[in-house]
C-alpha cells in the first residue's frame, strides 16, 4: 500500500445505509459465501442484544459484522481449537487483511496462517465497516464506545456467537494491537498466543493524542459539521483530518525514495488525501479517533500471561523508536518478547504492521512454540 494502514483503512470506509441499530434483526444472519480476490471468504452479522457500554449507555441491538476464511476444527472434546482472530486498525475493517501484502504471505498452503489449518476470523469492530456505527442513523447520539467496549463485543461474538472457548491466536494491528493487550489483561487464558503489531502499552498521550485531537477539532470546527447533524459531509473539516492521517501514517524513507521531487511529492499527497476523503463519514471518524481516550494497559501488564510477540517498526511516527516502554513492558509480562523492525526504504512507517514480509517469521515461530 502507498500509505500506512491507518490511512488506507480510512480510505476503505464506505457510507452505510441509514438504519437505526436497534431495529429488529435476527441474532445471527446466514453466513454468506463470497470471494475477495483469490481468497474464499464468508460474511455474517452477529447481533449483541442489550449491549451495555462503559459509559452507561446501552443499545438494544449492536451489530457486529465479520468475515471468515477456512473452517473450524474440533478436538476430541468437541471444542474449536484452530480459531485465529485478526483485529484491524482505526478506521479499518476486517477485509483489509485480504490485501495481497498480508493475505498472500500468510493464508496459502504451508504459510503461517494456512486456511486449510486455521479458521481466520476478521471482525469489523464497533463503529467500523459493516458493524453498528454513528452513520447508521444515530449520529452523535451513538454510545461513546471505547476499546474496552470493543473487546467486550469481540468476546461475545467469539464465545456466544461462534461457540469458541479458547482462541489459538489473537493478533492485531494499530488499534487492533492495543486491543490485543486489552485482551491479554481482561481474558488472560482465552488465547494461547498474542501478537500485537504497531502500538504502545501506555495511554494515548503526547504527540499521539495531539494529532488525533487536532483531526477531531478540524471536523468539529467546520461550520458545516453542525454538531454532527450535517446533511452533507463537512468537506473542509474532513480534508484537514485526512491530511493529519496522511502525515501520521507516512513512511519517510519510502516516500523520499519514490517521490524525490517537490512536484511528485505534492501531487502524491494531494491525490491520496483526495482519495481518502471519498470514504470518510465525519461522525464515524470522530468516534474512531476518540475511542482510544482511556486506553491504558500499563498498570496491569503482569496480568498478561499468554505467550506474546510484540512488534513495532522504527519508522513509525505514531509509535516512535525512542520510547522505552516496550523494553520496560515486556519485563513485566510472563512470556513476552519485543522486536523493533529496522527502518529501510522498504518499510512503510506505521503501515509496516500490515506488510507481513517484515514479521511473518516471528508469527511462524510463535505458532510453532505454542503448539
């Protein structure tokens, strides 16, 4: 991909039909077979009834959309033992993990997540993709979800919706990386292994919170936003937010190598921001960026007992190489290692987490040692 996964995920968003999340709907829709590129997939919706958010708000029905590859396998006790969940980043959907740089290196015969061996589950998290979100009709009256709510919803999908008692692996990128740490603390024995990619284990503060807040402010300060009751998207606010997403996800060496002149750099930036705007809903993006507001696994890292391989990249603007949190954090977990991918003209900044060629060996080793 030309940008980090964060921006690419936002580009992948599509406007959803206007419907109230609380409308009556079957608990689980029939699974729909589909083919995305070379990978056979199935899609379905799972309804979480009377879902309580940490804010105290409730939804009578919360929809979680998900995509799967492969087939569940049951052990001698009849329990599913090959389920792998991959969690997307801010603004993304589960389908982003069908992109060639991820799927074509992981899902094929003999590859680390060979779909003949593993059942891959790719949820659209609350506020994203085909799952319930503000743009469905509630706008800014939609419950103010956070990462704990998102993980709680994932847990209900896996346990109540899909009948899974224990996951073979939970991995995630960016926001999904942070979800993996929340999983490790909240449900310590639920996954046999964790693989977080592209995040930190401390609150979203400092520059990370600043650019997120500035993106939110760009939208809310646009008079066309109208406190979320707009009839047309607030174009200037969204452009400002999209520009910040572009910069935050940039890969300096890769961009310099591919766009070394002033004119080529300007053209590329303008084209990518313009393309991203087409898929953004302002209220959805506000919620997506703000959901990280109370993320903080740092006080309870000792609760993470599952074998964990945590990987960041040195050219990640959002999670810079100079932080000491990874080295300090892994010492407090029972079985955790951290690797920082060196910056090269081939790495993709924050989006390196979705280019499997940089870490597929780490994943294979983790799966082998946790058999």
